């Protein structure tokens, strides 16, 4: 349930939640002004809620069906996670430019 709690943090209004995104809080204010923080918050929130849904489906599959199906659900998460990981802040936030 941790991911859904993180998703709730990013529904908070204002820039305070966006500063929690790795790499964004360390950017200078003039560079932060170049990005659409509302879209960034929505993007992070949706990612966390999607991850929570994947984990919940994996838990339900292991409870009501075979554990092998749960492993496949948990195998999807690293693909989605590493799709969003970028080492360069410019590349990580490029889709959120104003």
C-alpha cells in the first residue's frame, strides 16, 4: 500500500509535492520555472497509483490463484519503473517543459 500513499502525496496542490521528485528539488529556481509542475505532479501520481494497482493485482492473484501468476504481475513493475528512470535531469523532465 505504500505506492498508493505516495500517490496521495502528489495530489497535494502547490510546488511542495514536486520538490519530492528526485532531481527536481535540486534544480535552481529559474530552471524549475521552465517545467509544468501540475503535469509533473499528475504524472508521478499516476505512476504511483499504477504501481499500487500492479502490486494489488499480484497480491490478489497469489491469494486467489496460483503464485506463478503473481510473479508475472510483479515482473511487470520493474519494466514500468525503469522506463521512467533517467540519470540526467534534463532528459527526465523533458516531457514536462512548458
